[in-house]
C-alpha cells in the first residue's frame, strides 16, 4: 500500500477497511499514524511498522484487539513519543519497552498490562490506567521520569512492577492483590 514511501510524514486512514501486512514498512519519514476503527485489521500485525524509525505519534482507535503475538509492533519505532491506546484490552509484554522518547501514553480499559510493557521508557512522565485487572512484573521497570501513575481500579500489582520507582507518588483507589 504505502511500503517504502520515504517522503510520507503523516497518514490518516479514517475509512480504510484493510491495512495490508506490510502497509507502511520502511516509511522512514512517517511521523504520525492515525488508524481507522477496523477491529479486523490487526491479523498478523507484527510486521506493520517495520522500518518506521521516525514515527512519533500513533492513535489506535476504539476497536483494536492486540494480543501477545503483536508485542513487536513498535520495535523499530525508536522516535515514538506519544501513543493513544485507549481501546486496547491487553498491553502485550514489552510492547513499548525501550522507547526512550516516549513521554505520553493514554490507556483506557486495558484488562492486563503484561510483563515489561513499559520497561526502560525513561521519559515516560504520566500515565493513567482507568480500569485494569492487573499489572504484571517489571511493567514499569526503569521508568525513571515517571512522576504520576494513577491506578484507580487496579486489582493486582505484580512483584517489581515499579522497580526504580521508589519516589513515585502512586495513587491507588482500590484493593490490590500482590502476586
């Protein structure tokens, strides 16, 4: 579709019904990607953003279902700064790991934030997770800039989920079962 479009800087696909396997592969100048509300577009999504090294901002609208098989979706997105994943039910293991420029993440009702999901996101400052069953171990490991983590409805907080977060003002409004 847009594979190897080295001059493409922004892509909005509000009415797209199919997003091919390598749709934006090697779009090295792509900085912003706004995807449509198509739940079925994520089959084999793990290769979709390969080579998108300039991608700074991504919006995944309301109906996306991403699972553990898509945990390398953002692997090459080293410039990633801002992500809206309000619709995701699962944040896969290591999904945003090592995104050193990532500073803003919007998470709505993720049922699980899996192991190492935000590990080494050293510029991540603020994240609110409205509803989640649990945050697994090392989810926020080495997020040294994190100043606020609001978890109003978290039920389970894994061991070492906040390693290196000792000065973090943590807001929790419900009972947590520690595992």
